[in-house]
C-alpha cells in the first residue's frame, strides 16, 4: 500500500471513530464532509475489483459483483447515480465511504427499479462503512441459494456510520450489524421493506452505539431489534435507542413471529426513550432473556388508529388487540409513568401531517405518508430531555430526521 492510500484509509477510519465515540446528542449533529476525488473512476460500466472515487454528476453502471479489497477504498462524492444490473452486489473488504449531501444525494438502484433486484452491500469483513445522504433502493436480490440478501450487512468490529439516507423495498434485513461494531444509525428513512421476513435494523453480538431519529414504516418484521447471545453474553450489545418513529411494522411476517416496534432480548441492554410507535403488531417487547436490570425505558408514545386488526397471515385468522400489544404480555416490559399510552382511538393521537392508517402495506408499495408532527401534537415537549424534549424522529429543535 502506498503512503497516499494509507493516509486516505486512516482519515476515513479516524473520522468514523470520532463520530461514534460517545452516546449523547453530539452524535446526532449533521456533518457534511467533502470526499476528495482520489483516483477518480471513469463513468460507464464497471465490475470486478474496484477502488477510487465516483465523481459528482456522473453515472456508473455496475454490470457484475464489485469487490473493494482490504486496504482499498471505494468513495463517492455527492450527486452520483449508480445503476446496478444482473443482481450484482458490492462486497466490501476495505473502506466504503459514500458521502452525498441533502441537495445532491447519491443514488443506488437497479436498472429495473423492482424490489429485490440487486444484492446490496456485503460489508462483513469491511474496515469502515460510511453512508451519508444516499438512496439505497430495491435491494435484497437472491443469493445463489435463492434466499434474499440483506441491504447492508456488517460482521466486523469496525465503525459503521449510516446517516440521513433512504432505504426502500429491500427483501430481508435492511441494516444487519454484528460482531462488536460501533454504530451511529441516525436520521434514516426505511420504507416498505422485507418481503415476508426481515428486520429494519437488526443488531447482535456485542454491537454498541446509537440508533436515533430514524423513520421506519411497514417493515415485514421488527423495526429495531437487539440481542447479544444466550451463551456468550460478553461483549454485550448496548444501544441508545431514542427518538425513532416506528409505524405499521410486523404485519407481513405476522403471527409466525410478530414484528415489534422495538425489541430487546438475549443479554442485550438498551436505553429506549422518546420513540413514537403507531399501529405496530407489537410495541416495545423486552424479553425475559434481556439484561432487564440495565435496560431503561420511558417517554415513549404508543398509539393505534383502531382497537383491533385481523392478521390474515395464518388460518384461521387472528384478531389482534392493538392496545394490549403496546407492551406484549409475553414480555417483562411495563408501561412507565412517563409514557404516553393511547386508551382509545383519538387519545394520544400524535397528529402526523398525513397518514393513511394502513397496517400491512405491501412490500415495495409507494407511500405518501408524512410523519412530521402538526402543532399541538402530544409528542411535543414530552420527551426525556437527556435525549430530546420531543418524542419521535421529527423534533422541533431541528436535531431530528431531515427528510
């Protein structure tokens, strides 16, 4: 590796370390970085081994699997369009550094623009992963065995920083994180993903960090799932989960394994505050296997637009009582005095700008919901101020989701 390459890799890793080093509101600030055009990649068709920088305003077509080797970096400037063909995936063994801007996000999509039509980012042996202001659409294309692939998968003790991005129409887990990585998952929007299974953010095996200000709508399984291991509790999964908006999750997977807004299990611990949960199959599930002593929660808002909903994923169908599922009976989580818990339709309505009230939106279906809060919402001013004074991803102080 030459000296220039070493400096570039170190700069990216150090930046990620700085972003993930603490668990407070400093982690959630928007930082816009400029990616230097080191080793510019010429626009056009690419496949095989790749390193260098996608440059602003250009379009690239990935015609076969890409691999970023250990020690190499694939970077992108803002305003880049990447089109993926042939169910290709991007395999990251080195550094992935994708930095768009709000005005000029990066776009990754398949040529067909159909759900499940390309393989996503396989970062299991990566050295660092940074994704900011990027559209990642229609991932989850099948592996050689026919199973859907995850959109972003990491199984390494590295820094993972995913911010201000959109993920739509995946087929399995959207963001799967394991093996001791340190994470900042901030202000992302995840829509109508998981065909019949898959969590939006699936965290396991010693991962630490922050998941905040994300909007997760109509995931097949659980919005945010955390666990360590039933046999190896150390290193422990430990996550701050706050100010997320989680709506209509868990219905496509249905009774086989009801999806939750947030779940915590198997020796994991978390601080779970200021989350807004509406029309999820189940709300906040704290399983008996979790580190219940060190798991803290409160100031969460639970609402349902109906008293019951019929789960048609099983025969005979099951009528689900939404309000009794805010804290499911098979868990140990209990309503907190600081929670806002709806007792009937209209009570504690978060007053979204617009919401069609659907429970089981189809995978890949277009949506036009707007989960910003209208003035007078009960979520405003009712948060735990350690995290934010408001509840939900869209906050009145400007710290929240930017979409």
